């Protein structure tokens, strides 16, 4: 009898432990998280996220709630969405086109803040001695671009505005680490890319910007995005992330000279190039407004027309402004 009683206690104990373990990564009834890690993505763009990372502000803030950070560095947005789809990436920042591709592919995420409207942070570059004068001159030429990136969106918008059939241009899909040498050695005639690669080439190698976003009246905004499941299960962690990001953004804007030196030291880049990059990518945390939503919808519709997407999307469905609105109103 005693043995049966002890066995029963053991079984009850195991069941209670299992229930406790199964709820470790779920929100409790008060909305507080019990997640132990947060997976953050970061790109090579010179954004406030690097400031928050290198100064330890994010680690400090998350440590206070018992959460550790796992960082992953990416070259462009499309691989980030692969991480989101696989549940291996929780929050990151990304340009405008990858969210469109992610939404068209049925990946579950939300845009939770606008970081930059992006009028000058994407460009189509040509070498200093190129005879290319306009987008129409790209017909029959080789153009490097990372498929699905923000620069990919700019390229297609430029084709549409200039009446260029994309099939008449040899588009070569290359990530930045492959596109840069190809552009520099003349293997491609043009390169559609973003900062800091624009300034690397225009300041460092005397390349020319054939067009930038503002030249054709389009936006290439930068967003903070997050997995929908993560947002629902860990809303307070999302708020912590945005609070620290805003702190880093404010520091960047209030200390321009220090910010230039920070990135120059961190990345081993000439401060003159860093200054140009930051000028082309002004950061300010904002809600996602109607202008940006309309711009995004225009690109999405264009991709359907061009056959890039097989299905239409409503871009407003992935916009979630409540976290940024609360933060910008001072937590009211």
C-alpha cells in the first residue's frame, strides 16, 4: 500500500512538472512572458540596432526580465523571413520589399514600427565611366540585385515608370557579398542595392547613382517586424525591444559626431562614408502611416502585374501600430 502511495505521488509530481515545463514559453493570464530567449536578427545596415547591441542596452533590458538574446546576422531581408517562417527569428528590421514577399508567401508576421521612410537609402548604381544614362539604357545589360530585397522593389518600380520590360534586362540575383565584387570588376553593368553599399561605392569608388527612390517619387521604408505568435505570447518583450530601439535612435540623432565615429570604429569604415550613409538613411521611430501603406500596396500590385507574385495581398493586414503608438505617447 505504501509503495502504491509513493508511486502515485511520483506520478503526480511528474505531471505537475510536465505542465510547468509546457507553459515555460507561454504568456500567463496577466500577459507577462515566461520566454527564456529572444531571437533577434540584424543586417549590415548602419542602424540604431547596432548601437543598442554594442552598448549592451538590449542585453541589459532583457536580463532584467530573465531573457537572453540570440543574435543572427543577415545579408538581406529574404533570409530573415525564412527565419521567421521557421520560428527561429522573433524580431528584426527589414526594408520594404521582403515583407511583401513574406506576406505573399503566407508567412505570419506583423510590421510593428516604421524606422525610416527611405527616400535615399536605395539606388541603382553604375560605374564612374559607364555610358548608361537612364533606366531605359539597362535594356540588354546585366543588373545585379538581391531578389526580394528593397532594392529589387526599387528596380521594378523604375522599370514600370520608364516603360521597361524586365524581361529585356538580364537580372542577376546576387547577395551583397557576391554583387560587390561583380560590380567592381565589371562582371555586371549596374547594381541595385541599399546603404551602406551605396556610399561604399559612390564615396569610396566614385560610382554614380543612376536613380534613387526620391528620383522616381517612391518610398523604400525600413520596418521593425516580428513573428505574430511571438507578439501574442510576449507583448511585453516587444515593448521592451521598441523602447530600447527608440533610446538608440534618439542617441543617434542627438550625437551625430559620436555616431559617425561609433560606426566607423565598429565596421572599420572611413568616417566620410559613414557620414554619407547616415545622411541617406535618417532614422526616427514612427507609426506606419497611410503614405507608407499606400506605397507598399502600389509595389505589391505592381509585382502581381509583373508576375513576380502569383496572388494579390492587402498590405494593411500586416500593420500593427499599437506598440509604437503606446511608446510614442509615453506609455499612456
